């Protein structure tokens, strides 16, 4: 797992660093970014584990909030968004050494309120096509908030990496 990253991994890492510094610090890499789907992956290292060497629940919640927020920002035309509720169910543990995948998709995109579903899963090495659900989150966000002048650079960073 400590091999040199591939060029796509390097580009995903720099994309994540540009878009979400806390996710990047955990080792998360954003793969796809659009108004209808945000995906990525996280190798489970000690940096994101709690004391029993399993993925920390707060990291799962941070992934959910980060991906849903990016998708919602795109879906509301690059207006500022604010999370107003996050609910996460932890179903199975992801252990040290696992690779977790994440996908955020909109449940409802209204003019002001959006709801996004975020799922994290891992695969069984003996059955790589089978998804094992790690956590499922639902995030409610408020959108159409004007972007303050100091934060307008964020719009350019998101547009640079998004599939529009």
C-alpha cells in the first residue's frame, strides 16, 4: 500500500487538496465531481482509525459532509451552501488496511433545500465485485446563499475540477 501513487492517484490527491483540505489530510481522494454524483476513496490508515484500528465514525461523517457539500454547491449553481443536518448509520467496520469507496448522490434538489445520500463501502478481496456497506449518511443542506467576496476563489477551484 505504500507504493508510489499512480498519475490518476496523484491527480485525485491534488484535486482533493484543492477542494477539501480536511479530507485530503485524512488521505481521501476525490475521483468524480458533478452536480449529480461525487465519488472518492480512502485507504484506511492509522491516521483515520480509532483505537481499535477501525475507521473512526467521525471520519465517515466528515466524508459524507464533504462530498454532499461539494455536490450541493454544484447543484445550486455555485451558491454558498450550509449543512443543516447530518445523520450517519455505521453498519460494518472498515479496518486498518481496507480501501473504502464513497459515493454521494442527490435525493432531492430544491431551490433552497437539498438532501444527499452518501454511502461508504468496502469490498471483500475474495469477492471484489461484492460491496460491503460500511456506513450510510443522509445530509440536508440549505443552498442559494450568496457567496461572500472572500470566498469567491472557491468557485473557481470547484469549476476547475468539476464535470459540468
